[in-house]
C-alpha cells in the first residue's frame, strides 16, 4: 500500500478505481494513529446539494452530518434501481471515516449539516 498510487492505467479500469470507501465507526486508536484532530476542520456544507470534483484523494472523518453522494454518471433516481443500487449512491454520516478518490465528480446531497476533519493526499513527488 506504500507503493505509488499514481501509476498509469487504462481508462477502462479508472471507473472501477473511483469508489468511495466508508469505514463505519472506526476505533479511537485508528483515529489517534491518523492524528485526525490535527487535520483542518470544515463545517461549510449546509443542507442542500453540491456539485464537487475531487482533484486529489480526500480522507475525512465526519463529526456531524449525513450525506448521500451520487457519482457523476450514475442515475440519481434510486426508485428505478436494480441489483446495482449500491452503485447509485454512497451514504455516510457522523462517525464515519471516508476516502474519496482523486478524479471523482459527484453530487453531495447533504441532509444534515456536515462538520468534518479532512486531509488531501499529495502524491506528486516526482
């Protein structure tokens, strides 16, 4: 996992790499190890919808809030969802540790105002 995360890849595999990872209620030891309380804090996202594009990988820990994220290209109407309904949106909230991949364009549908700690990965060392 310490190897270079920015290796060239074909466009067919890049869609599979743009998945949001959510760890529900991580142990306090993990949060301490990540030193989350030293990360910047943001409480900007009020209830509403936001169009976002991530130019760097973001890791965040939500202190408050509830969000449904609809990746660009998914149909944002869960009513007609089939077996792939998990691909339609990702939901996370207070107490979740979330990794959002670089390159993801999405809509954040915020139902409870968000307060989070966050950091961006800067993996361009060459």
